[in-house]
C-alpha cells in the first residue's frame, strides 16, 4: 500500500478551539482542562484512506498575539492548513481570513486548506453565517466544515478530507515526475534544479514510504 | 501577625559575633563545588546597577549579544562586524539621600524639601527637589480602589507604561485602575523632572516601592514583612518575566514607535505567568535568596541523568542548555561550555513550566527569552514531560529555530536511557517523599531551616511540618525569614549573626563567607544551644551535600 507523510499546520485566533479539535481527533475525547498553547504543540497521527497510509505531523499553533510573529516557523513547508475560527465570534472569522492571506503571501507550494467553523454546538450564539463561511472557503479553494470538539461533530470528516486533499496533491506530483525513480534522501533536495516544478513532494528511500514533506 | 511581633520584640534581639562558631572554618561551604552550574551573584547589588531603561539595555545588547555569538559560532549567521565589548558603567548617581515628604489629608500630595515629617517618607536617589511646593490633586473615581476587599490584599503589583497606561495589576481589572496608575506615573515623573528617581514611599505599615525600567514602571504596594529592597528584587523578577515574553528588542521598538501602545495586547495570555510568579514569590525562598532548590537525589542517579543528557545532546550541535525540572525543583542542568545559567533565568523557566499545563498535552516548541542570558532575542525550547507518570519536564534550549525534529529524536533517546536506568522511578520517589524531614537532622530544638550555598546559588530546606501546617503559620514563618534576611543585609548595619526572639519561635540567622543559614527553633531554646545546633546543622548539611545539591556541572 502507498504511504505518505505530510505536515499540517493549525492556525486561528486564541481560544477558538484548535487544541481541543486536535486532541479530540487524536485522543478521541474532549478535554475541558486544556491550557492555552505556548508556542506550538506537536502531534502526529496516522490514518488509512483510499488505500493510502497517511501520517500527519500536526503543528498546533498558539493563537496568542505574542506568538504571531513566530507563525512562519510553523507554517513554513506546511502541506495542509486547518484554518479554525469560532462560529460565535465574527472577529475570529475575520482573523482566520488574515491567516489565509498570510499563507498565500508566504508559502509558495500549494497548500491543502480546510476551514473549520468550530464550537458549532453553541448554535444559539452563532455570529458567523454558515453560507458566508462556506462561500469564502470555496473562493479560496478550501473545504468548509462546522465542527465541535465538545459534541464531536465534523472533526473526523475534516481530517479525512484533508488527507484526501493531500493524496490528490501527491498523485498529481507523482504523475508530473513521471514516476522517476530518483532516490532522494533529504529535504535539501526538495528545491533542487532537477525539479523545476518546485514541488514539495519527495520520494524517500525509507521503507516507510513516500513523504510529501520532511522536516 | 508577624509584623507586630517583630516590632514589639525589637529589643530582645542581639547582634553579635559569638565564639562558638569559630570552629567552623571561614570558607566552609557545604554544597559548593569547583564549578557551578549557576551563576552566583548578589542580586541586591545587581539590581542597583542595572540600567534604568530597556533602551540602554538594547544598545548594550546590540554590541554584545550572546545569541548572535552562538549563532556565529554555529556558522548560522555572519554579522556584519563584530564589535568589541566596551565596559560602560551606567550612570552612577547614587549619592544616597533621603527626602521626606508629607501627604496631607484630602488625598493631595505635597512634596516639600523640609524634612522630618513622619509617618510618610519618600526615598529618592538624591535630594534635588525644587524648593517650591508642588501640589497635585488626585481625582479619585475608580471604583476598585474603594472596594474594601481590593484594599485588603497584602501585596499589590502594578505595571504601567511610561505614558501611564495600565499594563498589569495583580488584583482588579486594569481598566478600573487607570486613575491610580496615572497617579503612579505622575509620582515617577515629578521626581524625574528633578533629575531624580523615586524609590519608595513609606506610609504606616504600607510600602510603595517603585522600579523604573523605562518604558515600563513597576510598582509594589505591600504591608507584608518584605522590605523595600526585597520588593525591588521582586519587581525586577516581574520585569524580567516581561522581557522573557517579549525580549528587550521588541519592548523597545514597540514603544519607540508608539509611546501610547497598549501592551496588554501583546501580553495577552501571559498574565497567568505574572500571577503565578507574583504568588510564588510570597512563599518561595528561591526569589528571596536568588537561588535554586534542587530535587534531592543520590549523586549516582543524578550523574546517570546528567550523563544521559550529555550523551545525546553532545551529538546535536546547538544545544545551549538542557534543563530538567520537577515540581519547581532542579534535577540537573547540562550546559554548553563557556555558558552558565543565571538563577533568575531559571526561575523564569520554572515559572513557565509551572503556570501552564499546555506542555503536558504534547511536546512543544516555543520561543523563550532568558533576559540574563541575552535579553535581546529568543532561544527556542523543546519542552516535554518525561512520561505521563512522571512530572519531570525536560527543556532543550537552542539558538537554532530549525532544530525541533533533531531535538525530538534526541529527547526520545534520553528518555529511553533514563527509563533503562530507572531514573524516572528515582525522581518520582524523591518527589513523593516531598524532600526530607527536619527530624532526619537529629537536632531536637530545630524546627526548620533554609541553607544557601552562595557560590552554588542553590539552597535547601526541609519540608514544612508541624507546627507549620496551616497556611497562616507557614506564611508567618516565611515573613520571619524575610525579616531576618532583611536585617542581615541591611546596608547600614549588615550582620553576621542574629538571634531573634519571635512570638512563637526563636529565629537565628548566620552569614559566613560561603553560606547563608536561617533557622527556626523551639521557643525556649537558649542562645548557646541554638548557636551550637547551627554548628551541628551545617556539618549535617556537609555530610548530605551530595544528595541535596548539584555538585557536578556537566557540559556539552
Ligand atoms: N462549546 C465549545 N467549546 C469549545 C470547543 N472547542 C474548544 N472549546 C473551548 O474553548 C476554549 C479554548 O479551547 P482551546 O482548544 O484551548 O483553544 P485554542 O484555539 O487551542 O487556543 P490557543 O491555544 O490559546 O490558541 C476551551 O475552554 C475549550 O473548552 C467546542 O467545540 N465547543
Ligand atoms: Mg491551543
């Protein structure tokens, strides 16, 4: 079976529930006692989908303003981004959009984007219209999910969709490279002139399989 | 209250050098080793000589940044030119003088040149006040100030900007304290206009202590046993915490661009660290002594731990410090050759670990500035707990922001080796026993003590046991230690030994070239017995030093 490894960055305002969503997905439980993230936390997880073993390296970033300038360190080389806002806060929705712009400005490679409207269990306090968010997501070529870490809605789906997006990117790159059998063994080769397309998919000689990206 | 008893018993204390302790060699220092993992300094002097503004600090760091030096040696970044360190002494205008001022009724303040009006005293660096009377009305509107509960807190800490904008208050919301902070800013600037620096105001039991570190102003208002110099040291810690979050470079440029900037935006989320730090300082001798508490471990175990870290970290080029802490106690530090850690930087690291559970959820990669190491920039820290069942937290600090995955692997191997040699069990066992009991010392009249090895910048104390069980009794004891410490360091009359009869206990403190010792005794103990007991105590500490202190300073 094919396997691939990819780097996912989770971005969004402070307190929108980024860590809760990731912990819910990986730990299969909601934890009320999470502290605000400091810097960024690193998680990994594996899933199998459409005949692919997908290993995700997840950077769950801190939303606090003081870490904003550190963000490039975490999204640099990301293959996918989960852009999270809180459906009860329009401000967090606007802030999510600034993350999208920042990614577009600073990341050259195609990034699989997935917008999450979190805390959808708090429907009565909704401040962001579903259609508006949906349309925005489409306009940037992203998918949109309403999620809740509390009631465990939409999270599995969002991660699965992200993995599918990554597989698609992987397949595209694969065909573009015409399945050349170069055995590259490090990130240094990613931008080597052999690959004028500047793709970030590299094949590794590791038995683990192919990596979309390696640290 | 402890304060009251201090006053009433002032007479019964004696300061003297007794003959009994001469049997202890002058340079005796249990816990000291040839090379120390920590920098030992006299913070009380250091604070005095620190630059009064971050701008001075920044221009200094521009010339000499440890991080740049490290990056250069790592071949990372070659800076345009290397500049030679010049030893600039910061403006030394401390001709000590006192200015007495009077606060009249109606909350208006009159500062006069005419002296001797108790009970309110404003201490400044020198007397340069204009002779004209200045009158400043305080318009009082903020509700918080009139709230009796708010008034009753025994220690307030405020941070404001040079422009008087509130940044932090330990109690109450900053927004409601705008007026009060305005007054503080005014006090600072009135005195400043006269080319002077305000230090403290004494009003009855309350001390108002100022630390001006432009663009910030820090103020402590307390009616605790903490002396004004002790409060200044606390404020300095708070200031360093701000630097550790922002760096001096950032702090400086923010306010250079916008004098009116609301710093709370950037400090959002860091209030927790401030709260935790300020709370800890009320009961933890680390800050009073500017020293670090070590987790008691046999030297064999500690060496195994250090060696495991050395073994794997030495393979990674750029690790500057590897720090292992467990519940506010230091297990070990491994450091890059030539570089040592300052105890107050370590306090900040411990405070960071203690105030956030975020590191328990997953391994983290976070920027942190260690202001004494280099206030101008961030180090990057890989932070992780050793195991779900072990509350020891490992921090690997580097200047290379791309090192996460290397350090992750390095950490994995370290933990594996620690498991193999049962180090986690040893750490847990020590944590569970909560240190040691004073009864292990085998000196019947001794209730509790704090011993600091000066050159090692480490201290040890037994756990608090009966009669120090309730919070109140514990904080009274701490108040007594603060009082002793203050008396010993009193610049007008520093003491070598102090015998103090308290209301519920007898206290003795003793300073030698190499150590500081403070102890609490049963109330009926005689001076002779107490002094004798102290002699036996330091010998016991000597015997146990391998376990109580970190005697090796492993480097990579
Ligand atoms: N009702 C509801 N609350 C949620 C949900 N997800 C998270 N929360 C709550 O929102 C708060 C913040 O959650 P975190 O996961 O820490 O948020 P974060 O985005 O990681 O925050 P930072 O790390 O500071 O950037 C916590 O109190 C969570 O319990 C959700 O789906 N529904
Ligand atoms: Mg988080």
